[in-house]
């Protein structure tokens, strides 16, 4: 199959591209710059969607970038980086005379409100409660194709992605390595994680299987708390985890809208992902972190 990935040059895009190529598929990236096996967003706008069998949408500014102040300008950047690029892909697909067989777009588990008691599956009705829930609702709406369109559609709601080359681990590795890592806030909040190889596998599974449609939760079936993750990461690195990060420090660093993503959590289950037949490689946090740390 010929697959086009919008925003495919980052951490997750690289993993998906690698998995697709290992399965014998050809991949073209849409990015800001042109090059081998690449087209630009401007080219997409001017000439339309190249011939392909599948389109994947991944674009989105890192919402937890600690170097960015949580002000109106950055909030708009976060929204535009998701909604505008997604809308560009939808426009290209709907205007194509030979549209792809499948369109798989990213969303996030931020669509589920933070809760210490609720168990969320893909069937939970989305509610506009705060910045994150509204962002994800609008993101998924931007990705919606007309109901009569023949392109099959899948949305993957990603959790906290763990991997060797980026994601959450890249931001946390050095404090833990130097022995100053610890729980965040109370540590009792849920930590809906997934190994990047499994997330890439879910995208590939959605592309390759014609009976997969609708929403899939991109999280491990074995959720842990922040405390559980912290202790597992410490074990993997053979380091102590005795220095907690208080909630007020998190809010001071990220602002309350982003701080809630770290201080509160959601118990998210990949019900439809498992029902679709996807088999996880890393559903245990210790095994996942052992694989990640082994190559750091």
C-alpha cells in the first residue's frame, strides 16, 4: 500500500513509518520542507492529494512543551496545529477523484475528563468540560469525513507515549537518571501509557484491516498510577525515586490547564482496540520500560 502521513517526521510519525515499511508499505511524508519521499503542505494545497491507499494525520504542537508559556498565543498554536492541518487532509481527501481507502487521524485521551473513579472506553460520550476536552472534540470533528464518503475512517485517541527516542521518556529521563525523579503530585492519578511500538502497531493495524472503523483508544490495557509508573521507571534505571514533584510546582511550570494533565488522570481502557483484534507487544509497564531503557 501507498501511505501518506501528515506530520510524519516526528517521534510517533517515525515509528509508524518504520512499522509500515517493515510490513512492506511505501510511505510519503507531508511536512514543512520537501525532500525524498516528502511533499509540503503547500504542495498538498495547490496540487491535491497524490495517489495513495491510506492517509494518516499526526500533526500537533507538543502541548506539554515546558519552554512555552501557557498564554493565548500558545493555546491558539496548539489548536491550529491540530485543526488546520487536519482540515487540510480532509479537504484533500474529499476533493480527490480517487480517494484513499482509509483515513486514520490522531486524537487524544484528553477527550475524557479527569476522574479518579470513572472508567473510560471508546463508547463514553464526549463532553465539553475544559480546554482539553473541547480541543479533542473539535479535533475529531475537524477530521470527520462526510457520512456518505467511501473512505473508511478511524480515530486513534493516544495516551502518554513511551519510547526510546522521544515522548514522555525524553522529558523525564535525566531527573530519574540522576536519582532526583519521583512521583508527581499525589501519585494516585492514573497514568494511561502506551509503548510507541504498540501505538505504531495500532495505526498499522487500522490501515491494514478493512473491518476496523471508528474510535480506538491508543493505551495499554494494563493501566498504572503515576506512583506505579514512577517506581517501575526507577527499577528499570536502578535509581531511587524519592523526590516528589509537588502540584504547585507543576502548576507554576505549566499553568493549571496543562497541570491537570499531569496531576489528574483518566482510567482509559482500549476496549474497541482489543475487540478489533490488535495484539499488544508491551502491555506490562515493567517490560515496556525495560525495552526502552535498554537502548538509552
